[in-house]
């Protein structure tokens, strides 16, 4: 099979349209094929001249989708590289996003057919995009593709860069919830990633901090799952001996705890800790403490008043005696 090689004689996109349409209509006979190829190439040329990049992408994807199982992976990668590159020609971010949606939707429609190649194409598309949200959208589609195509081993390594991705994407709470939960579910299926799965599940639940009871109810199942996972394997959160001192120092620096470290006996003596949340239980505790302090202050005031009355009475008696 001949690989598509762009030349100076013809636009790369037009070369792809010609190549894919010839393969798509090959079984229809020479005359029909020639007519269809001519028509499609004319339409593609018109799109190029008019700068209708979204229409051109749709045209190219239709033919490319039909030949996905007919050509080598090398040819497919070349074809989709040209198609994906169309997003760089768009003059607006909105059009670029629409093109990214259209391309990624087509690529992910049949996840079980060459899933590794499809993921490679998706990441190529991701790298060509400038708009952060467009990149986030493509990444989420890649997650779905990896799950449905049973190829999560190709996507899991990217989770280590998630903090960098989040800073780049700058996505809202709803998108964060969708992302964290999807990643947690992917990692849950990997036996060696239970701890990381729990970490992203906690990130998901943390997005509900400060929400009303109705919103928090949406996370009920995940909250129950978190508790179950912790009960099933509490030792997954243990840290190595050589990491203890570092984490204690960090906690002290963040004013989360007050403690002393007995390095000889390998003991940490905690004298004070700061609540990470302040909910109903913490308000009840604070109320009880304030009530106790109020009672103590009332007792002090009462004692002072009694002492003053006694002192005044003694002075009055002494005055009567002096007379």
C-alpha cells in the first residue's frame, strides 16, 4: 500500500481526499470511482480556497472512516496527521474546538479497532490545539477511548502530569469532578494503582467542600466507596519510615499539628492538631467549649461579687465598732 506523501504540487489535504476516495470507491468500478473522486476533490478544493476548514475536515473524515480497516497503520497515521493539522488553520478558537470535537468523535466511534493507534492520533490532535479547553475535551475523549478499547495502559502514565494539566486547562468544578472520577475508576481496575485511585477519588470528593446538602448528595455513592476502600485496605496509606520526618516537618510548618519527635524511640508525640474541616460536629464542640468558658467566667464573677459583699460588710461592722 502506498503511503501518502505531501508534495509541493498538491495540497496535502487534497492528496488525502484523492487517496481515500479512490480506495472508498474502488469496488464501484472505474467510471463510478473516477466520477466520485473528481467530485470529492472539487469539493475539497473549494473548501480550501474558501477557508471552510470545518467542512473540509468533515469531508475528509467521511472517506477516512470508510478505509480505516483497509490500509496500514502507517498510512492511517499519515492520513489523520493531515486531517488533525486542519485545526491549526482555523481563525477562531470556537471553530477549532468544533473541529476537534468532530475529529475526536469520529476517531472514538470504534474503540476496539486499533485502539492504540486511535489513541496516538488523539494525542497528536491534542498537541496541535492551542485552546486549553479544546485540549481538555480531547483528553476526556481519549480517556473514554482507552476505557472502551481496553487500552488504559497507554493513558495511565499521563496521570502523573495531572497537576500540570489542571494548571494549563483551568477548568471549572463540574469538569474537575468528571475528570477525577473518571481517572479514579480507570485506576480502580488496575490492581497496582489502588492508592492512586483513592487519591483521585478524594480529589473528586474535595470538590464538594462547602456545597449544599442537595449537591453533596450527588457524591453519596462515591463517599461510601471511599469509606469501603479505606476499611478494606487501611495499610495503603502508610508511609515509609524514611518519609515520616519529612511529613511531620511539613505538618508543623503548615501549623496543622504541634508535636515533638523522639527520634531515638521513633515516636511522634502530638500535643495539638488543627481540624481540616469545620462542619456540624466542630460547631457543636466549639459551642460546648464556649458554654463551659461562659460558666467558668460566671463563677469567677459570682465569687468576686461575693467577696466584695463580704468585704463591704466587714468594713461596715468595723465602722460601727469604732463609733
